């Protein structure tokens, strides 16, 4: 049986964030913890995701948000046979964090879905679509939903759970 890794972005996902809500509904979920939630470093964050993948008893599903998407993509390319699929919600723009895009240009070797918003302050819809295409991921524009976080009204997010279940079903 596959487990699910919850991979938050900058500042973690607090108690009212949809990732925390989802984590509480998935009995097999494990949250990836970062050493420093206030400072992003792609190589450090990806190492933590790789550690989570390696620690899992079997294959994993990934549910990532924002900068956690970038860490998950980087880690996932290093562990291709261990990931069943990834739900990548509101991926951060690596340029905003000074991260080299070359580290993220591989096609993902597992099914994935990028969910983006038309008015996300952290990444433009065009940039999210470009990354989805680069990664070979399916792409879903959910309209004006901000950064798809608590600030934009995404605490409990039943649609997100449904998207994850669809990804799992293939």
C-alpha cells in the first residue's frame, strides 16, 4: 500500500490550511518537515523530501503546495521508481526564490497534476502552465483562487481531495 507525503511550502501549512485538512483525512499521510520553514533552499528542501520517500515502506503519493512543489519535483526526479504520482498545487515560481530553473527542467517520470490559479501572487498562470508542460503534468486552471491557501479561502478543500482521488485512480 502506498503512503502519502504532504509537502508544504514556505512557513509550513498551518492548522487551517487545506493540506492539514487533507492530511487529517488520509490515514497513510506523513508530513515532510523542513529544518527552516522561513528560508527556502531548493537543495535542502528536496533532500528532506527524498528522505521522506526513502523512509516510506513502499511507493508514495505526493501532495505538494507552493515551494513544496519545487522540492517535490526535484526529489521525485531522483527517486523515479518510488513515486506513484503527485498533486502539485500552486507551484512557486523558482525565479522569485533565486533558484536555477535548470534544476527543475526534467520531465517527471510519474503521473502528475499541476493545479493553478489565474490570480496567484506567487506564480503567473502562464508560468505554472509552462512548468506543467515542462514536467509532462496535466494542468488545471481553477480560476481566480489566489495562492490556493488559507488567505484565499482554502482551508477545508473538498475539491482538492477529489482531484487527489482522481489522480490516484488514474
